[in-house]
C-alpha cells in the first residue's frame, strides 16, 4: 500500500552570496533527527528544482521523499511516500507539461520491486505502478521519449529495460548490469553498466534488440570496474563515467567521450582514492560536462563530496571537494537554469543528528562564498590512458515482470 505522509523538516542556511543573477549562491541542509538523503534533481524553467531522495525521520523505515524548491532554496512543497517497506526515490525526469516521472525502489509483494510514480507539477501523484522480476528488481534510471517513460535497472544478475509506466514492453539481458542509459539521437538507446567485473556499453534499437555491446577499458591495467553514468551531447557524442578497481578499496574515477558511433575519443582517470564513487554526470548549457561523486581524501578519513567540470576536448576546467569534519557526499549535480550548478546529496557534518539532505548552489566555478569552509580544493591527479573497446554479445529474453498498479485508494 502507498501512503502519503505529512511532515515538517528543518531547513538550515549554511551560507549565502548574492550574485549577478540576483539568485546568489547558497548552501542549505534539510532534515531532522534520522537519515534524510537527496539522490537526484531536475531543473525547472523558473530556476527552481525538484529533488528526489529518501527519509527515515518519520517511521521506522526509509520512505521516498520528493521536494520542490525555488531558485533561492526555499521549499515550495514536499511529498513523502510510504510504499509499505524500505523505499527510495532515485531518479526523476520532467515532462513538457511540467509534471514528472519519479522512479524508485521498494520492498513489497514479497521481495524487492521498482516503482514509477507520475507526479503533478504542483505535487501530488496521478499514477503509481510497481513492477518486479522474480530474481529481485533494482531500478536505476528513467528517461523520456516525449511523454513515454523508459527505465533500466537490474533483475538479480541480469539487466532490464522497460517501456512505459505500465510495462508495455521489456527485455532482460542476461549476465549484465545496467546503471544508466540515454536515448540515441539516431534511434534506440545506449546503456552503460558492467559485465563480468568490467565497464559495459550496450547499443539497443527501438525494439530493445542489442546492436552493439562492448567492454571499455583504459588498457591492460585498467579493465576491472563499471560504468555508472552516461549523457548525450548536442553534437551527438556521448560521455560516460565510472570507476576502475585498483588495489583493495582504492578506485580511480574515470570519464570517457564516445563519438556518435560509440568509438572512444578520449579518456581521463582521476588518481586513486579509497571508495571513490561516481554519482552524477550532466551536460551543461555551455556544452561542458559536470561530474559528481564521493571519495575519502586520505586513507580512513570521512567521505567528501566531489565535483569537476570538463570541456568537450577532455580538459579539466576545475575540481572541488565539499564537506566538513564528518562524512558528506554529493549524489547528483546539474546545471542551474539561471547559471551555476546545483549539487545535492547528504551531510553528517551539518544539521540534525544523523544524515541530512545537502543542497549546494554554486557559481560557474563550483564556489559558494569565501565564508563557506566546506568548499575545498581538490587535487585528484589527471591521467589520460588510451581507451580500448572489446566487443561481446549478450543473450536476451522477454520475461515479463509482475505488475501491480496502484489505485486511488492506495495513496
């Protein structure tokens, strides 16, 4: 059963600076005692944002959390959904009419399931559908082709792609994992993930048939890892990002550009850090690429959030760390419609006990204000290995998931 909960969060302003756009840069914390985390964000035409995430500040389990803020970070509305167990909102896409598709994961119907929620522009849902595969289900990303929602994720050890909020069609790809995808301007889709412990790129046509699949490496010493994010550029090219496994818990974040035919153009790796993780990737209005993630600055230290801006030729424009004395993470980073960038995630350094939702609006250089001591320089070493691709094949099936549509009485 889906229950919508009323709730009041504490909003804390960390720092603020007025900019040329009269919006300024700022950082805010949203939450109460418990764990409150933002996982993703989408920009609005008026300069505001809608954020997705989860909260444990009410009840004994995680509940999906959706927040609308204006350009100054002031909350306009929020929705909290109890899907009947542990659940999280992890992805969001905006339709042309101002409504949204939110995708997430939940524990219901005897196991792990995914949900797709259609949300009105003013808050409040108009549709909730849940689906699950027999091996378990983990939804990763929702994208739109007009008003049609597509989603990818994983069913146990296999990957899936689904058409429609009510599963009009689907395909399961065996022994692979999908973490993100985009629509291909030439038709079909390009998905990224991992297979047999190596970064995976898959081109599918509009009927979900695999047309091209390959493992992407940085040479013989950089082959174990995964791809987590993909964006398409206005040029028709693609940029992907993930992590290579290094020694022990050390990982190297990497970013790679692929041309429209999926041939590698350049690759950059970013040093080696404990538990380095890519969380977000987006194309900016200026044609650059914004990368977000987390890592431990030194062995055993708490996490810091991380963001870096790249030009289309692979040059690093800037890189910054974000965090205080405790663990802080950036889970998503996007361009602001009014300039600058929005970073969202979680913080233990600021706000109430536990984890709090972390919202940072930066200028074009990733800065907030001189008084904000949580914005730090980052010095991840950039290297440029020669990217290589190794073609492979994936077996497919059309095993349909179980579908459990929501009804008005459930909400």
